[in-house]
C-alpha cells in the first residue's frame, strides 16, 4: 500500500471511530488526532465553551472502546486529587501492627487520574478545563505531558508502558503557559459554520422535521452574537432539536420558541434579554 493510500485509510478509520462515538469531525481534527496518537503526544483543544471539546474526548473513548479517565480541573487542584495519594489510615494501622511490609507499597497507594492513566495506558485521559486550575498545577502536570510519567518521592518514577491518549481542554479563561503548549499538539475548536452545524443537528436528531433545521440553527447562531453570559453551545442546539422532534413540532413559530427557551438559555438575565428580542429568533410570517 502506498504512503498516500495508507494516510487516507487511517483518516477514514478515525472518521469511523468518531462517528461510532457520535461525533462528526473535520479533516483537521482527524489529522491532528491521528498525529497525536502516532507521535504519542497530548492533544490540547481550545475554544469557546460548548464548542464540542469535551465531546470529542468522550467520542474517542466510546469509538475506540477504551475507558475514559476524567480529571475535571478547578482552582486549587493539587497532587492528591490529580496524581496520587496515600491511604494514611491503612498505613497507620499497618505500622501499629508492626507489620514487616513496606508502608509505601501498592496496597496503600491511591491512584488519581494521572496515575490511573499511567497504570492503564490503553485508556483515554481527559484533563477537562485545564484553564480553571492554577499555574502551580500546570507546572506539576508538565512531567506527565512530557514523558507520561509521574514521580512519587517514596516510590520513584512511574512511567506508562506506552502513551495513553491524552486530551486537554481549555475555554481560554486564562492564558496557558508556553511550557504546557509546547508539549501538546493543538486544535482550536470554534463554533461551526451554519452548514456544518445543520449537518451535526441532522446527524444527532435525524427524526427532526427537515424544515426546522435551518431556522433552529439560525436562532442558536444569532443568540451567540448577543453577548449572553452563557452562550448556547452545540449541545444546546442538539437538545433544542431533540425537544422539537419529541414534541413533533412542525413550524418554527414564536410560541414554541418562547416556551422552549430553557433548552438553550441557562441564565435569568440572559433570558430577560432574549425575551426582549424574541421576534429576531422566529421566522417572519409568510
């Protein structure tokens, strides 16, 4: 098989894997994902909240059949939550019983997501919203991102037998360090254009009446331009479509849009602003 044919075949394989995981990927996403796996590098996904970053990691796990290990980041996240911890109560009981075995053996080690990924390299590790964690956590993360290993003072360095598929996501709430970025391959996931979002909606909700797809997607895309506190993402588009299909809506009219806004608008102030401009989300009367 020629090199060109081989590349095409691998691309098609990832397209099927992601479809099996209920995700429609662009050629750019499939290429960067393939390279991240082949090169053994983490993949950093940046973009607005709701643009499909977390869903991509979930689709990789579902489509490949690999277990998903999730680390949800937050300010103050530390080693005992992200890397490992010790079962101190069991260690104390062990020592008081004058046991001869090592109190820092595997039986007392509590694996957190990064260590779990090292111990189970045939997995997908999702480090979600890494921009919510502080810079100290980023620095702690670098050893894993560089060599898929972590150092435990009492045990030494533990290294994965091969690179787990590692995906980091960021909503760009704060700048990430150059050191972290250098260790990752990168994808910026923006909102899809109208045509692609319509394709995504049809893919996930094929039972939706076809005439509703364009006005629904148009309404969601319009909402994203209104500087709302919580702009609707792709998942909201899909939820709105599912709701319309469940209710067997045949017309995109003002009454339905107003009654169902809770599917796409998730803040009281945003809701007030949207209600004041509701007519802009509805097809003009013909």
